[in-house]
């Protein structure tokens, strides 16, 4: 270098570089490294690579329904068993359906059915009336009432129904006469028990007293299921106790009482067949009398079975309607009735048929347009 053209001072030529300044190659390499760290990784390609921008239209995705093979197999097996049973009912001559239809609606059988219904109604009404009293005796604060109610329930649930019926039927053997008057004092009115308690009266008394023991526990369980805060709030508002029970406690307890009470009524309805030991002409007794004469045991038993099924079905429908009535305070939208479900099923079938018709029409339109396009391209 020519010393005459060099403008740099001798001291500046030998000065060390500053700590905040890097030589140009080092600074460029540091910037390159920072950019490399900040840059996103390059997208990889492959069959399992997720699309970073999924499509917004999910209607194009194929929906595969779940297939329940074991459920289908169980359903098919159940249908096969039902079909075999129905086939046996139709083809087996031992059922003797001619005798069955001949005695199904005879006057004797219809009178027996009516007597069975009467025994059920009387036993249910008296049994649940006494059961409500016993339930509140057990819920009372009096130890005497609690003990009496508990003893009654314990005794009548322990003794078989047939024993109770025979006991009331033979009441005249224990007590020749009964009277009304002052306890342990004079009697003002006496009457003989021989003509007081007949066969039907003994059956009603036995069924009612037996039913009362179970009804008491059902009612007590329903009352206990109501939140105690309901009664406390009503008492704080000054509502009388009887009105609390009638307007607040029992309407809520009915939702728990009704299913069990309905089961007891159905059991009592079928339990009326036990009174046949007292020679009362209810349904089962009359059927026994008829097949004792003609020897057709199976078809006559089927007559009784069909009538029991019919009356139990009527009781089930009544139970459903009453439960739906008392469920209004608990469910804002009550479940649909069987008729409403049937209407909804028919409506859904119509909607599906209309959708299929629209799909077929759209397919035909698309096919016609495609053929027209192909013909125009060919020309």
C-alpha cells in the first residue's frame, strides 16, 4: 500500500475491535442460526400426516353406524323361540281351542269374573284405608300407637293368607255371639256370628286385613321418601298439619307409593283364587268345577289364564294413567303415551318415505342432466 494514499492513522490501524461488534462473517452466521431456530419445521408428507387446515364442511365425511352383531343374534334367537311357542299353540291339538272358546264367555264364567273383580275392589279399598291408618300410627310419636301398628303388621305378614281366610270363615266356632256396649261392662246389643260372617264376608275381611299390613308399609315408605324440609317449610308458613299431609306430603309421596301399590293390587287380584278353598264361586273355583265335570283341564285353565291376563292388563293401564297424572309436578315434559309413540313411529315412517322419494327424484334429475351434457358434447 502506498503510504501517501493511506489516510488511516497509525494508532487506528492497531486498535482492537469493540466487544459489541462482531466481524461480518460471524454476525451473518449468528443471524442465520436465529432464523433457523425461529422458522417452523417443514411439513412432512405421508399417509398419516394430519391436514393443518381441515375442511369446514363435515357433511362430506362418511358416517359409519355401529353394528351390534350380538344384539342382532340375541334378537333373532328370541324371535325363533317365540315363533316355536306360537307354532306349538296353533298346531298342538292338546290345547283344545274349541273347548276354550266355548267356555270363555259363558254366563257362569262371566259371573265368576265379576265376583273376582268385586273381591279385589273390596279388599283393595278396605285394605289401603286401614293401611293408611296403620302407616301414620307407625309414624306417630306415641310409643303405644307405634307398638300396636308394628305388632299388627308383623302378625298379618307372618300368617299365610289361606290360614287367615279359614280363621275368619270359622269365626262362629270361637265366638258364638258378639255384642256392643261398655268395655268390661254391660252389653247393649248382641248378635250371633253364625249368620253374621258368611263365606264372601269372611273372604273380604281376610283379604282386606291381609292387604292392610302390606299397604301400611308401602304408604309409610312413600311418606318417608318426601323431603322433611317440605313439612318444615309448610309449618313455618302456618299451614295446618292435616292440610300439609293432604296438599304437600301425599301428592309427592304418591310417586313412590303407586308402583308398589299397583303390584299389591295385582297380587291381590290373583290371590283371590285362594278363596276357592271356601267354596266361593270366583273364577278359579268355577273353572275347577267345569273341568271336574268334562275332564278338559288344560283348555279350562287357559280360560282362567286369559281372564286374569285381561284384567291385569286393565289394571296396568289404570296404573299408567294415574302415575302419569301424579308425575306432572316432577316432570315438565311427561313421557309419551303408547298411542303417541305409535303416532310418532308412523310419522317417522312417512318422513323417511318422503326423503327417499326426494332422493330418487334428485338422482333422476342428475342422471337426465348428465345424459343431456353427454349428448351435447357428442354433437
